[in-house]
C-alpha cells in the first residue's frame, strides 16, 4: 500500500490529486504522507482568467474548492449563464450559447464560471494546506528521477532527491516526469494556436458592452474573447485566440530573458497582430478595447502526442502531463477528473499492485481522452463541425462507462460510476463555440454583404 506519495506540480491536477487522495485514501492508509513539489518559486499570479465548465465546477465542489473560492469574495470569479456570440465583421449578435437549461438551471446544478487562474490556484492551495497529511513545497523543480519495483525517486534541480512509494507526474504539458522518466523523448508539440491576452479595468473603457458576462467575437480564422471576472464587473479579461507561427513563438520566448527594449518590441508585435485581426470590427467597443489595450501577453498552446505512455513502475502521469490537447476550454475538467478517478481507484484497492491499478486507470481513461483529443483536433482542423453541438447535451447526460472485469470490484465500480458525472469530452466551451459557430458567422456576414 503506497503511504509516501510524491506529486510533481502544484497546478490543477497536482493539487486536485493531493486533495482527492487525502480525502479518499486517508481512512484506509494510516500514516499517509502526500508531498507536492512545484518548480516555481511561489504560486503564480499570471495567466489571466480560466473558464470552468459545469463539469469542472462539479468536481471542484466535490473537492471543497468551490466553497473556498466563494469565501474569496470578488476573487471568486463570476458564474456564467451564457456566452454571447457576435460576428466581428458585421457586429451582428449571433445568439447566446447557454450553460443553463430551459429553466435557467445549470447542468447538474452547475453553470460555467470565469475566474482568475491565480484565484483558483489560491483556493486549491488553501484547501490542500488544511489537510494534515499534505505538504506543498515551492522552488523544487524536478529534473529527473527513476523508479524500481520498490520505490520511486525524484531528482531536483538543486541536486536534492525525494523517494516515495508512488509518484504522480502532474507537471503540465512540458512535464519533466514524462520526458525524463516515463516516456523519454515524448516532448510537447505546438498546436499552432495561441492566446494573446490582457487584463483591463472596465472604467478605462467608455463604450457600452452589450454582453452579460462573457462574449466571443467570431472572425473567420480567429476569435476574441471578452469576459468579466468579478461580480462588480470591474475587471475585464480579453483574449485573442489566433493562429501564430512557431517562428514567432520562438522569437517571443528568446526575448523573454533579454533587454527591456526587445521585450517592448515584442509586445508591440503582439498588439499589431491583435489589431490586424480585430481592429476593423463593426463593434465600437471592440475597436476601443483593441485601441486602448497595450500590454498583451502571448500564451502558445501546446499538446502532448496522443497514445504516449502514461505510466511506468511506480509513476503515473495525470492532467496535461499525460494528455494536453488542442484547446477547448475543458482541459481543467479533465485534469480534476483524472485526479478524482485515480484517487477513488486507489482508495478502493489499497492492496492492488500499482502496475494493475495504473493499467485499470488507463483502461477507464484512455478511450475518453482519445475521443476528447480527436474532437478538439477536428474542431481546429475544420471550422465546420456541425454535428457536434447537438451531441454535446446528449454526452453531458450519458454515464461514464467502466470495463466489466475491473480489479476495483463491482461494488466500487458501481460507486465510481454513480458518483462521477458524465464524460467531459464534448461539453460547452468558449473555444468550441469558436469552431461551432464560425459557419454561422460566415452566413451572417454573407447575409450582410460583408
Ligand atoms: C492559453 C491557455 C488557455 C487555457 N484556457 C483554459 C480554460 O479557459 N479552461 C480550461 O479548462 N482549460 C484551459 N486551458 C488548459 C488548462 O490550463 C490546463 O489543461 C490545466 O492547467 C492543466 O492542469 P495541470 O495541472 O495538468 O497543468 P498545469 O496547470 O500546467 O500545472 C503544472 C504545474 O507543474 C509545475 N511544474 C512544471 N514543471 C515542473 C517541474 N519540472 N518540477 C516541478 N514542478 C513543475 C508548474 O509550475 C505548474 O504549477 C488553457 C490552456 C492555455 C495554454
């Protein structure tokens, strides 16, 4: 029975795993110790705002994170009932995409949420730190490690090491746990899509904004997301989701450590890119937003090759480290779902050999993740995935399927099946909205003679 658990990464998957394992496994594993190691010097305050789907909200509620967030007042983010859609060129409203049913109720009781990444991390960290057997350590960058049948060892940048019974690699898309230990050489790949984003103060903008909480403005090959992030609507998150060449990404990254004037030039290039895409909009508030926003940051989106290895001896990859995919705004739900499924498997099979447990976990997860990955890729390859939208509601309601002869046993399987919501691979998101409705935008533009 693993009692000394090491988690690499204090991001969404890492903290969700620490909380879920502590909740589920502590009662059956006396003396349990969960140590989380993150390479950053402290909790990150950057990254803008993240969209949480109803499913993600449900998981975070189960972990106690939603109530922690809700205690944070204005930092808790806002609930999103619907995403308002507009055509960038014609300015026409294309309709709302709702996170609620016909009675205004959220799916399974949960709507969407837009929250600052830093606030979400703070809430997750607060929950984790209240648990007696969880410790979180910053400035501990993993650079390598190894595993045998008996134990797993992590090697940190400063030369120190940590040894445990089980390691969870939750260190994100560029995971060292993956590239150095579990699946050497399986490096992340750039998707071709980037977010160029900024935060603004709404008092700086004079034009009325005709959306309730969040809007996506669709152009032919890009979209502009605008969203309030606080109940008072004082902060505005703006993100241009555009195709950016790998060459530009490399230049941007090379500049990040260089002199200030080079960085300023790069920021101007970002501004130029966004203006070129959206500066000619028929919507006056979009023109004003683009005109007045100067400080844009580039966030390229990477993915991990599909069907790579997820585990070896005593180390398992979870979240983006295992399956980062082209964006659809629901990867956070996958990361938390990974953590919850694995912790339930572990708690119900404390004496099951890890190799069997990992295989079981992969059996449950691989197909769903592959489907999600394929769906994301399709969305970005073709702007016309007409069949997807009706499928979304159906899939949100369908049960999670587990293999019949699981080592977790029938009672546990029944419990997991009952307690987990439907698979997430085709649920609502700003980004699927982009692809789903770009045809609509084209139709609207054509009608308007644009
Ligand atoms: C631009 C952009 C926008 C996105 N928007 C959304 C959205 O709106 N909704 C959504 O659901 N998803 C979104 N995603 C995806 C989502 O952010 C990820 O799926 C999610 O963060 C994955 O969580 P994770 O814990 O696996 O990885 P991460 O959140 O990346 O966390 C990894 C952690 O590991 C640490 N780490 C990394 N390397 C090491 C190392 N060597 N040693 C120790 N620690 C290490 C990092 O510091 C970090 O804390 C977006 C992604 C991008 C790029």
